[in-house]
């Protein structure tokens, strides 16, 4: 493909994305040009569309994607033309305070530069007809036929995993599975509770089983999502509109509570339930998000049990280590991804896909290119 291609552009928050003809700029020596083949619609994109996450516009969103490498810059070493890659949304400089302490997710350089929507080199990699620069979400901007990304954000995976499945590993699946495998310390036979069965929660259910949990108790308000949780390995489900999840988990554990509670609902009530439902000495991992200016209330006594409380935004992802492992787990039948895809659509239907996500109708809608 040449320099011109189609992209979904956010020109104004609150307004629909517009499908536009855009062009890419020359890749830097460390860049990789990727032909995007599939991209998932994630809540974080929706937050930008709806305006609760603000970036300079016009912007190309999309940060959960996979594709084929079409071209590489002269300094690229780990990626070759023709490779199949999953895009990583965690650019990091490798030499700041937090990178030096093995916390690339907190990279200070990215936290400074990311909000500008330009790459570390200060460049935009795409422009509108007429030459106006576009910004890119998380240095990606994957709701486009082509994406120019730094080498570190193009992670090579086996060629036999289909793109519509591999793209999910880039965000939602990595966060959920990683919370169980990388963040929580799940012991064989543990009781793990997962609150919220969207894409991240359903991945967390699977991660808990992969980690050796004996019981996985899934909580949601939607019976369809709970049925899916059972398909993916939950041993018990709770519809929180009918039963109190804290009571049910206590009843299932001789009154103690769950060894590990993974939260992926992103609701103040769910956050509060985590510390009520965990046993003393247990672990709570918060994955969900609410408006960062809002408060969450906990009963002080629920925090007295020597619990480990941890927030994770990425499931402790080490993309070059974890993305190929998860792709292989899919190929080996140990990680289910097909079940997470509730819709497939072309780029020009993207606004419909986000309407479904906003209405809670979808787990993951995947754009296919
Ligand atoms: C999110 C996780 C929370 C911080 C912003 C990015 N990841 C992707 O959706
Ligand atoms: Zn995401």
C-alpha cells in the first residue's frame, strides 16, 4: 500500500469518528510501518471519544491491534518485513527513574510526552489531506489501514494466530490474564473472585485457571456474560443484581472470603466489594477505572486484614515476553479468544461498534481490515 490510506479520525470529543483519507509521513530510522489487519474497540478509546480522557485533536485512536510489517526503518533490529505483530500501547524510554526500576508502565518520559499524542521524536506520523498533523493515541492510532510505530511497540508473534484474535492480546486480554499470572500470587487450589465480566474480566477468569486456581467465582450483572464466564472456566457465577457477591463468596469459603479478588468492573460498588470479599491475608487487584476525580469508599475495618491491595493498568505486561506466550497459549487451546469477539465489522462501521460498547452490548468488537 502506498502513502495514502483510510483512518477513523476523532476531530471533536463527543462527535462521531469520521472516516478520512490520510497519509503517512516518512518513518524514522527506528520506526516500523504496519498494515493493520484487525483492531479491537476498547473502553479507553471510548473515554477519549466521550471526552473524559483528553488529548489534542484531531487524533487517530485505536491501541489494541495486530497486523503485518510492511516496511522497517534502517535502525530496526528485532522486526522484519512480513512479520506478524501485535501492537503494544506502552511506549517507554528505558532510561527514566521508573524504567530504571523495572516499572516501564510508569515511564516518566511517556507520561510527559504521551499526552501530546506525538511520538518520542516529537513527530506526528500521519497527516490529513491538506497537511494538518494528526495525533496518535499511545503512539499508535490503529483505527487506520496503516500505522507507523516505534520498533518497541511492534511485537512479533507466531504467524498462525489469526489477526482478529491476536489483536485482543494487545490490551484487554493482556490486562486480565496478566493480572492473574503476573500481578497476583495465585496458589494452586486458591479461590479467586473476578468482579466484572467484560473482556478484561473474562481474560482474568482464564488467567486464574491458568495460574492453578481451584475455584473461580465470576460476578456480573448480565447473565449472558456470566454464562460466557462459565464457558471460559468460572466454577461459580453470581449475578450481583440478585445476590450479594460478598455473602455468596463467604458462604463458599467457610466464611473467610476469597484468597484473591480481581476487580474489572470499574464501579465504586465493585471496588468496595473487593475488600469485603477478600479473606484476611488475601490479595485484591483493581483493574477497572472510574473518573479519576471521583472518590471510592471502603469500610476501614475491611482494610485491617493484612491484605495486599494493588492497582494494575496493564496486567504487568512485558509485551515482548508476554504477547508471544499468550498467542501460543491460544494456539495450544489453553487461552480462549474466539468467545470474546461479539462482533466483527469494517472500519466504516466503527461508530456503531462504539455505540454497542457504550450500551454494554459487546464484549469485544473487532474491526477487520
Ligand atoms: C489503559 C489502562 C489504564 C490507563 C490508560 C490505558 N489501557 C488500555 O486501555
Ligand atoms: Zn485498551
